[in-house]
C-alpha cells in the first residue's frame, strides 16, 4: 500500500505544489508593482507546474526501477 501512496504523491501532490508555487510567484509579481497580466499568470503556472510534473514523473520512474531491483534480488 505504501508503494501506491508514493506514486500518488509523486504524480499528484508534487505537480499541485508546482501550480501553487506559480500562483504565489504571480502574487509576488503583482506585489512588486508590475501590471496585471493573464499571460504572465498562465506562464508562471505552466512553468512551475511543468517543472514539478517532470520532477514527479522522474521520481515515479525511479521508484518503479528501485521496486523492480528489490524484487529481482
């Protein structure tokens, strides 16, 4: 059961943290005094969410490889 929990964390929570980081970055962007821009909002969400999604996928692949190695030995 712990294995499926790890996969869920890697594929759901890490990208969600990335999207939230994008929203926080946009809030900081607005607090600095830059004009409101929907394009900047979407870009920050896409970049942070994309980076964290890639991190989650890489972590999932690593987890699967480690599980396979443990089962083979």
